[in-house]
């Protein structure tokens, strides 16, 4: 069975070769230096080495101004130009008028139509489920996609049972901020789990949003910890990707790659593919809304 693993990393673009404000250069991210030998930047945004492809993805989609998460993520996960539909960028959550399109066109639903196995790996704390039970629908595109497609959302128990991961990969925030009794995972242990889960499904999604938080100047007391965990997590996945698996890493807009400002950037979003169909995907993806159809074409 061919499996596709998608790691969505919020707010990561390809920025300048800047050792002061671009963390990829300042901290020499091993996910790049130890796999493709260099770090992508605006003057060299496309790199293909060792079966890994890094490339820029247009996040503006013909609409001027700063791109935002609500429209950007809807464009990615639904394969539509949400920015053009609204005639503006909108966020952080999807505009209410986009919700019917999310229900109809999200990537989970498309895989289910094809009778494929899908899973969303992130686990949510009890406070989230309490929020949803009250009828609240101010949610991210991924969460809405699951709720509108009857995709099960994982609970903290699923982390204990080996079926899910926390949003921060290692469980640190659930332990320290929410007092959950969980083990602290190494990035490598979490990555092994994600690869195992992905191997059991046709399409697996893991969402990581702390890069966007750091870009906005939040959680800076955990900056070093956060980037080290993420870097080592992705590095392990790139070095241990199974032969029958395709990895795609994508984002909705720039932010983290330029810490000189606390706003989103106009930079292209980061795209990265590796594994079985890495080359095919990288050639087809130029804009955010190309990502969903490019992945689905692998199963036709």
C-alpha cells in the first residue's frame, strides 16, 4: 500500500539568507543541512538532492496584501483559491462562507469517497471537546474538515494508546501547562510513531502550529526547545522514510522565516517532498491550491 504523509507546518516561508532573523540559517536547521546540504532561501528557493525536493509555493494566489491562515489553509486542504473566492485574505479561521466548501471539498472527504484509509494524528485536550460540545464552530480548517467529514478527532488517551501525537510533538505543553500525566517523548520517538501510523493509512496528516506562534512573538520562552524538537522530528522522518511512502511538508504563508517582524510575510510558503512520488508532487505544486489535487492524483 502506498501511503502519503502530510506534515502541515503553520506560518513557514522561504526567506532571505539571513543569519540574524531567519531561524533556519541562524540555528542551521539539520532537516536541511544533513539531508540536502544547504538551506533554501529567496535567491535559491528550489533544491533537489538525495530524493528530497524543496520548492516555493505561491501563498498570495493573485490577491495582494498579507496572506492569512483561514484562506490559506482552506486553499490547501480543499484545492480551491479561497482568497479569490473571498476577494481577500482572511484569518486566522475560515470565513463562514467557506464552511460549505470545506464540508464538500476537504481532502479527507475526497479520500473517503475513494474508500481510502485516512487519519488526522493530532490529539486534543478535554477543553477542546468541551468547546465543541457547546456548539462552537470557530475552528481551524483541519479541525472543521474532520468534524464535517466524520473523521474521528483524537483525545489524550489516544496518545497513551500509541494512536496519536500532541500538537507540540513531545507532550511538554500538555504536561507543564495542562497537568496531563503523559511521558515526555523525544522527537525521534514521536517521529517513529508518526511513520508507523502513516504506514497504516493511505493519507495521514499531522499539523504543527508553534512555528506561527514563534513568528508572532508568542511562546518565546520555549523558542530553543520548540525549534530543536521540530528540527530533530523532521530530520528523523526524512532519514527514515519507508520506501512505499511519500512525504509532503507544506505551509500556508510565511512568518517564522523572518523574525524581524511579528506579522506574516509576502514570502512564498515552504514546500518539501520526499519519498516514492516526491518528484511528481514537486513538479505539480506551484500554488497552495495545487497541493490537494496533486496528492489525490497519486491514487487514481
